[in-house]
């Protein structure tokens, strides 16, 4: 099981894990940091529509209350919740770099 680390974004702690050498970010934390009204399940659907399966994974964390399954997203999938949170301007900026 990958160890949990934290990434600071806009004064928010975002949980991260490294899976097969690639950093994955807790999707719920990312959405909260971006002040998105989208929940993690909806964001997972949007990301998978755009990138296919495998960009969002379920990772089990051991907590004092027992195991907790959380959705984590690899860096390539971070543009989709950002697009939904920020609208068409974000979409244009994201696609301008491709």
C-alpha cells in the first residue's frame, strides 16, 4: 500500500499517494481546494469520459475508524475538474496548451 503524503494548494492540504511511480491526488481534496461544487463521483465520470478508465483510481487508506476508500486522480486527469469549476475560459486555456 502506498504511503500518504500531502501537497499544499491554495492553503489546502491535498492528500497524495504514489502509484507505480506516478503521483495521484485525492479527488475530493482537489475539488475542495478549487472551490468546485462538483462532487468526486461526478468529477470521476467527467474525467473518465475524457480520458477513459485508469486516470481515477480507488485507493484504500487506513484510518483510526477503519479502512476508507477514496478516489485519487493522476495528474493528467486534473484538467477536467478544473474545467468544470472554472468554466469555458479554463477549457480554452487548457486546450491552448495541447
